[in-house]
């Protein structure tokens, strides 16, 4: 019997001037970036929370609290690698990831392949095991008013 676990994750960060926009480890040219203690990469954060949730290990705030100055400006891909090691140490590996980024602008389609490649390299899985989609909120709510960007992720873990 194959032992599997499923986790879901969500993150949202406010858009702000004088910040870089990083999604899935890829810097995207835009006049606004995401505000946060780390690099505020909502896609990577949602994936990490889904990974942790699948094993009932809490959320990323437990491991990388914003009150801890060592994580100020942290590269979320480094944090993702640490979370991947946590699940590996417990005898699990990623089966696949499905995710969606919700943003009115910029258009993300040109960057999705690079995001998948970056995430796959860090997680040491094939890029075709990672789904990244982009959508808008049709100008509804804070994301629709371009006040922020959100991401959702679902992760399937398989016992290794």
C-alpha cells in the first residue's frame, strides 16, 4: 500500500513600492513588489505551508517567524529547501504540487516555466510534477484592486 498525505497552503502579501516582485523564486519586472519580512514570495510560501500541513507540522511562521531577524529579507527558495529537508527527514517526498497565483498584473504566463524550473531544482523533483497557474480576481477584492497578490497550493506527499 502506498502511504500518501495531502496538504494545502495559502499566502497573500501586500504590494508596495521599493520592493522586488518574486514569485516561485523568479524576479518579475513590475513597478511594485511584495511586502514582507522575507522576500515575500507568496507562491513559495503557499507551497511550503502545504508541505508542512500534509504532515501536520504547523506553518512556515513556526519555523521562520517574522519576529526572528535572521529571516529578514530571506530568499524563500532557501526556506523551501529547509522545509523539503524536514519532510525528507520524516520519510516523505513530493509526489506533485498544484498551485495558482492570483494577481491582476503583471501577466505571469511568460514566467511560469521559469518558476516551475526553479522550484523543481530546489525540491529535486521533475518540473512536470509542479503545476503553476495564474489567474486574476476580475478586479474584485484587495487582489483585484491590485493591493496584493495571493497564492494557493496543494501538495501530495508520498512515503519514501
